[in-house]
């Protein structure tokens, strides 16, 4: 199992994973997004490979806080291939992101998970997350 920074060559595999998560995109969109994020220090897109095949993806952002000494991290997208669950890929990706957040001296990691993703909720609880409701969204 190999976790590494996502590269442009991974765009097709990431697109398939994002479609499994419920985010269909047009051809070329993922390449453009990966290019636009490649030099940012407040954002990381990571993939997990198993036997050379990208089977997991996670996107994490590091958010500075003016009212607190420590920043926090937000996982915005996190998916493991439907046919590759329970192989430790999600655990490895989450733990890698936790290590990055600790390295950056973050005090918490937040993740939003749709109410219908009950399997994901159980995973997050196993990984030490606690439910922290309530989110509000304003769509623009």
C-alpha cells in the first residue's frame, strides 16, 4: 500500500472514485482541479495505491484560525473504491492525514459526511472522530 500526493496522471482514477462518491464530473475537470491545487500549501490531495492501482483518494485542507493558537484540518473528500473496502485503505489514508495535521500542529480534524453514508459514519467513529452537529449551508 502506497500513499502519495495525487498527480495529474491520477485524474482518471480520481474521477471514477468521485463518481462512486456521487460527484460526477466531465472529462478533463479533475485534471484542471489537480493543476490548480498543485502548488498550494494549505491543501493536499492524496491517493492510495495498491499493486499500482489507485483505490483511494482524500482531500484535506488546513485552515488558519485567528482566535486560536492552533489551526484545524478539514477533510473535504474521502473515498475508497467500492470493490476495495475493508482492505485498510481508508484507515491508512485517514491516519496519514492525521499525521499531517499533527505535523502542522492542528488541534482537530473535521469531516462532513452525508446523513445517508451510515457505513462511513461507523468508520469515522472507529477512527476516533466524534459526532459534532450542527452544520448550516447557504447555497450560492
